[in-house]
């Protein structure tokens, strides 16, 4: 059981409290589809034929960038959840 939020350090039973989770922008796959290579503005910039799909969870801004940093540099598996 997690005792504090990974982002704001307030008491939380989950790794990210509901306030910080509300601040995270999640990409809406129902709007443009789940494969970004089929979305014109993105597909035009990816030239490699080795990729058949490109997916994104959200924008790389705070608080998502903080979680990615923790996962990448401190090997925090909790941040990866």
C-alpha cells in the first residue's frame, strides 16, 4: 500500500492521488484512433517503414514527465503503474 502520492507527496492509498491524476492529460484514442500512424499530422513525420503502430498515453508535460523521469532514472516500478 502506497502512503503518499508520487507527485505531490500528500497522503494517498494509490501511487498517484486523484487530484494529480485529474491534472494528467490522457490522449483520447476514440478521437483520432489508437494508432497515431493513421493520424495525418503524425503519420507525415514518421518515415520509417519498420513501424506499423505508434501509440501514446499522454503529453510529456508535468505530471506525466515526472512519472516518466522516476521510472527511467530511479527505476521506480510504482511510477510505471
